[in-house]
């Protein structure tokens, strides 16, 4: 091929590439932009309306604490024995439990048990939820090299409420729970 022809073909290719790149840029219309130094004006101000402040606000509703049922013995009832136990038990008032003075945020939970199987912990949590108790998701803990899943009912703000829940939780779960501070 002739040297002159090669140069012409290369030149034509370069011109075609430049045209493909720059012609669309020239034909596009650019949106108008504000100069960077100008700030748009603020929206119009409305006068403050204090009618909402004059309406009375009802006080928050107080939730009654749970009242435990007196059990026939202080020992935990096995799940099979709980089903066959007499359900006509008398109710009694919870014993007064001294609470720690409030210093910041504090809460209490009933620790129902710790399980090596996550499925067992989830089943117990579901059983307690079905009974109407507020149950935290099973918490994974490492204890002396073993992985355990802790099931807890609560949290509640008063220790007396947690102590009052303890007999009901023990009866439903068939375990001997403990009241612990949370977290």
C-alpha cells in the first residue's frame, strides 16, 4: 500500500473519532446553574401558632404490676407436674422487696435459664411469649469456653415487678429463675 494513502486513512479515522466525541458536546444544551457565591432566598416565615400548647395533655396511663399467684410449694414445678396441678390457687400480695436507689437507668429481668442449644432456648422463649410475657431474644454468651443461650423475661424498671413475675415464670418454664439487673 502506498505511504501517502496510509497517512490519509489514518487522518480520516482521527477526524471521524474527534467528530464522534465532540459534536454531541456542542449540540447538547447545558442547564443553567447558579453561580457558587449566591444563596437562594429563605422561605417566607409563618408566625408561631401557640394553639397546640394550650390544649391539655392527658397524663400517661399507669400499668398495673403483675400479681403472682401463691404456689403450693417454693420448689419449681416440673412441666409435666404443672399440667396436672390444681389450677384453683389463691392469690396473694407480693412481698415488699427493697429496691436499690435509682442512679441513672436501671432495669431488672428474670433469667429463666441458659441452654447449650439455641433451638431449646427459642422454644422456651416462644412458650413464655405465648403465655403473655415480654421475653428478650435468647442472648448468646460464652461461659468457661462453652457457648450458652440465655433466656430472660423483662426488662422491667422496678425490682419488685421482676420478683412478682418470678413465680409465674417458674411455673410456665418449669425452671427456677433468678432476678438479675439488666443489662
